[in-house]
């Protein structure tokens, strides 16, 4: 008889369902040699407790920097009362483009929050991540950037050349903030295959520059699920009836005592779908998460042999809706860029125009069904 694994079925044991879209390239993982792109998308179902983590040092590796940022960022967006989705990768790339146009203390705060010491290294990492992610034959991965500039605004041409060259950004113009809203939402919808149709409701009339990043992912399971059936799902909000994907599948499975983890493969790609579930105190588990522990979990999981299991996994379509990340980023130490008169974005401007950031809007959506996963941010 096959072991039956059902997530969300026992409130005493499963307090959090933690889904992690990641790419694994098959090499051995270690502290000094990380061969995968972690946290393309992280989706927390239920309560994600907040905890304080202040960056004290800047680490050397761009991938280490991104992973640390991802863990910190994700710990701060757990809304606590509803399911949510977020893409640290999308936020990170947008902030890198912002950092390219900053100076002085503003730039220092951004680089510290991003855990980087060199924009040159980060540019190289971003281009390598695009190359690795978009060459996958079995999955569809699309990453796009754009810079929108109000007509007549004296933007620094050198800055535009940087975002075009290193971030492959389209440079687009708008004449009126009101007319720009449907154009920008349309651009985002097009780049995310319609999965995200709206991020912006309105723009401040003073808006002169917008930086936009999109990420789109779609892949089919190596072994599709067989059917959908109803079952109890236990969350911090109580028990409710939910649709479960049910079927005989091959998976990496790990029961490590204080957590359980499972990885499902996609057809024709090295991308993995990972479910991570702490069993005991959620706050304690999250407060102990650091890069080394997270990589250790993935290393041990991928070393385990694939086994055939009878799996019940919740079917879901989670949409975060537009989120303003300003308070989250301020809590991570990014402050000056939001303050008029203190923000230094002079590298973006030709002349003495003073700029500051008004909003940082983010929306992510993830769909998991019988046949695979579709996600965008």
C-alpha cells in the first residue's frame, strides 16, 4: 500500500503550508557553493509570523545576498489573517534598478537592505539568472523590465542606458499619469499572460518615473494528479472544506522531526515545487530560519530518493492583490528614498530636479491544479 500524504489535514501537526518555487541544477549544495536560484516565488498559506532581522554585514556572493534578502522580506509580509503570495525575486530586481539611480546615503541604505557590496556583481548575477531560467525547455519562464518616463522630464540618459543594458529594460514614455495607468497595467498583463491584469489604480499627478518588473512561470507536473476531491483543510482561521488534488505521484519526501518537506518535479525541467511544513511552534521555526538552514533543508530533501506516494495537495489560486510595500521596506532599513528633501536619486536626473519614491506596489498570483503550476508577479 502506498503511503498517503495529505497536507492541511491535521491542525495539531500542520500549522503552515510553505510553498517554494525554486530551481535546482543538480550540483551538491553547500554554504560556499549554492547552485540554485532560491525563492523565485514563496507562497504562505495561513499565518506567517513576523520577526526582526537587521542586516549587520554585507555578504559577498550575489546569490547569497538575494537568498538572505528573500528570507528577510518574506518574514515581513505575512499578513496573518489571509492567504498571500509574493515574489521576492521580482521585488529584488525592481530595487536593483532603483539602486542604480541612487546616490549617497540613499544608495547605502538600499545596498545594505539588498545585502550587496557591488552593483557589477549583481548585474552579472541577474543576467545569469535570466539565462538559466529562460532556457528551460519544459517550463515557460519570462522576466521583463520597463522604465516609464514622463515626456519632457530631464531623465539622465546614462541611467537609461544602464537599465537597458544590464536589466534588458524597455524605456517607454507617458504624457499624462491618468492615461498612463491603463497602458502600464496592459503592459504588465501582456508580460504575465493575463494572470495579473491590474496593479495600479491611479498615479500621483507628480509622477515622473516608474520602474516595473514582471515574472511569469508555467510548467506541467511530471506526473499529473488524477482527480479533485473535497476534504477538510485546517488553518489558523478554522476548518473548512477545500478541493484537494489527489493522485499517485513520485516525490522527494523528508520527515525531519520538526518539519516535513516534499518536492514535486515538473516535466522537462529542473524546476522543483517544494512544500515545507513546520510541525511544532511556527514562530520558533521561522525565527531560526537562516540561509544555511534553508539550504540544508533543500540539500537533504534533494538527496532523498524519489518515492511513489498517494498525495493529497490543496488546489488553490492565490492572488495577493496590489500591496504597497513601503512600510515593509522601511522596516528593512530603506528609509531615505521615501523622504522628500532627503532622497538622493540624482543619478537618474540631468539637472537639479529632486525625486523621491512615492509607492512600491507589488502583486503576485499562483495557481496550482491537476496539471501543473502557473504563477506571476
